[in-house]
C-alpha cells in the first residue's frame, strides 16, 4: 500500500489527543492506512484496532456480540480517557453502546457515515429502511448462518465508487465475513449515559452503503453538536483522507 500523503494537513491539535478508529462491517484496521499518518502528523495518538473476529483477529465469529464489541472498545477507551472515538458505518452502533457502558471514558463520539441509532433500533432494521443503500438487498448469509458476505458485483459502487482502481482492488481483497448477530441486536442506550457524551457527525453525500437520506434522517432523530459534509462515497478514509483528517482534527 502506498504511504498516505500529508499534503494539505496544516492544522495541529492544540493539546495531546487520542483518536480511536473503529472500522465498519466487513473491514478491518487496514482500512485506515491513509488516515492514520495524517492524524499522527497533527500530534495526535491514533489507535486503530481490528475488532474481534475481523481483519487479522482470529476470534471465532460465533462468539461475537454487539456487547462484546462494545466492551472491547470501552476497554481501549478506558486506557485513553477523553479520547475521540470515530465509528465508521456499522461501528456507529458499537461506539454508541460503548459510550453507554463507559461514558466517562469518551471525550467525543464521531459518526463517520455511520449508523446513529435510537434505543431499540438495530443496524439491520435501519439498513432495510434505507432504500438508497445497496447493502441489505445484496447480503449473502453463510451456510452456518453465523456470518454474511456481499455480492462481489456491488462492492465497487457500494463502498469504493470514488476510490482508485488500485485502492479498490486492495480493499476488496481484504474484506472479512461479517458476523450477523451484532447487526440484528437492538441497541441499548440511555440519555443519562450515552446521551452525556458529545456526538458529531461526518456525512458523505455520494454514499451507496448508508445513503445521505438515511444519514440525515438519523441525525434529525439524534441531533449532534456538529455536522460536517464530505462530497465522497462510503470510504472517505481512502478517497479523501486529507479532507477527512482536517475535519477530525477540527472537532
């Protein structure tokens, strides 16, 4: 993979800051490889883990739940109090639940073209409502019923429409089966815990995984402190890492 360019990143964090980057469905920590050095160049510390059973992590997918992922994220945040946690796509539900479990560990929640769900909703239910998305109609469950994949023919348009051919090929080759259980689990959050952590949204206008209409509907239901807009597809960390870094540093 090519090293990320640092051109155009002029802002620096005014005090030591930690970004905790949580990847979306089918992805792993590898997806942040262009963004991480840009944030580090601003003076920030960056933690970008593989979620259990994703990327290079060997955890059996049948053992994964929304709560186990949330506890994993909350545990990392507990080691970096006040961190800015960035959740991409499906990870929006994970960071919401993690903030419910340990609200004092998080400085800000940042939803990057992510599922910002109210209590009782699930990623699967919102994905089915999103008529502008290519995801729900193109999921293929494994024979075991534990994980799912996406039809290969829609990957480019859904995730990487504005990425280079090289980035698309590299990303598509690294996708992992996605555990189904967390997608279908209703989210348990409260105003007292989750609601006490400031939240910010970064919307992507050309998104075919989580449509702009869905992103704005979710923001209307759970208003955020700030909303930033990128004229990008779903994987802005690959197609527009410099612009994304500038927004994250400014939040």
